[in-house]
């Protein structure tokens, strides 16, 4: 943990559940922060949940009144991510943690990436599952095993659990990027960056017409092979399996880590220190902590790499004809 947290002042944009989770972490880290939300009702609820008084009326009402602010965390709804990120950059904030998926389309993410380059702003995308205790433990074990030989993952969604208001929104129309990309980011974070792959889709429903059934396979930069599948019309759940020459590491659910050894039929859960994942939203404490470090780029996904992955791979998964 950095030893100069007292010198850091954060603007936390948003007052919903995710912003509340960030506030809990920032309070525990002892970081000074200002909360800016849109509605008075949202700010009132935020204060009730956290004990922190915020500013309503959005960024336009705040306008960087506190000149000590030197970085920002954006935890607004998906539809407001692009607008909020650009507003913060225009106010001179040069280090930003932007909640996933950073935008609902590649066009939105590209606009953020371009503006970040123009303003020389560091923007990191908040895929907190990278910082699960299970994922961090697995990375160490995979390194000890001399790397990944293959991996597979499933990103089946429970469509009947998606709230109706989201199904009717732009977030619903782009649910693959808005939600399923959690799994893809974690899988490629563990297995390696894709180099080449083939994808197939079918299905679709009245709110996600692009597809509801997905399958594909390819190779990552290291030469390891990968495959994936998802069927939103059938039962299933998120799952990642990482295979090395020595072990199979299984994440199902992603917060837990199981290991399967050679000549064994039953996987065993691995014990790990997951106190922070139990006390705070899983992965969020370490993600925030790493963001506040001077070397944040070593650990977090920057907006430019995210945009490249979206246009090169994610869009092809959702539309194989691209």
C-alpha cells in the first residue's frame, strides 16, 4: 500500500451502490474524497449508507471547487460513463479509474481513448475481478507451473434475472459488453492476450437481438489455446478453467479457486486469504489500492488497451462477420 495516501484527494462521481462500495474502501484507506452525484435523493441515500456528505447536481454543479483533487473514480451507470469521463478530463483531472465497461459501444470507448491521449490523462478500466483473491492466488500458482497451456471459459447470462428497466435500456442492448465482458477480461488476464480466433453466434431475444448463443476458439500471444461458449437461453453460469502442464485451476464461482491434479477426479478448493473480499465488494479494495499507486499502469487495464481489445476481439465475438 502506498505510504502517501494523505496527499491523495479523490473525486468520486456517482452515489449508487457501486459508489457506496468505493466510499467504504476509500474511508478504510484513509483517503480524502469528495462525492458528487446527480440527484438529492441519491446523495441523501449515499449519506445514510456511508455517513459521507456529498454534492448533488452532477459535475456541472461541482466544477472542481476543491482544487486539491488530483484523481477521480467514476462509478455512474453505463450510459453516463463516456460523458462523465470526458467532463472530468475537461476539468483537468489527469488520473481516472473508470468503471467497466468504460462505455457501451466501441465508438464511446474510442472517444474516451482519443480524449485521454489529447489531454494526456491516465484512464484505467475498473474490472475488479482481476483483483479477486482467487485470481491473484491463481496467477502465482500459474507462474510456478511455468505458464498456461490452454484455457476455456463460459459467460452464460441469467436473462430472466436482468431487471426489466435494463432490458429496455441501451445497457440491455449491449449486455455482452456491459456484463459478460467481466468474464472475458478475467479469462484473458489469466490466460494471455488473444492473437487469433474464430467465433460463432446464434439466437437472440427481444432485448438482446445480436445473439444469445456463443462459441469460439483461438490462440493467445504465448501460443496457448483457448475456447469459450455461452448459451443465455439455457441453464449455466460463469466459469473459467486455466490448464497448465501440472494442474487445472477452476473458477466456479469466480470468487473461489479449485485445483485438479493429475490422475484425480475431484477438484479441491484452495485455501487463501480472502478477508478483504469478505469485508468489501470482492476485488474492489485491491483494485482501488493499486489505482492510487504511482505504478498503477503495471496492474490495471488502461483505456487504450481496452479499446483495442473491444474492436479486435469483443466485437467479433458478438458479430463474427466483422
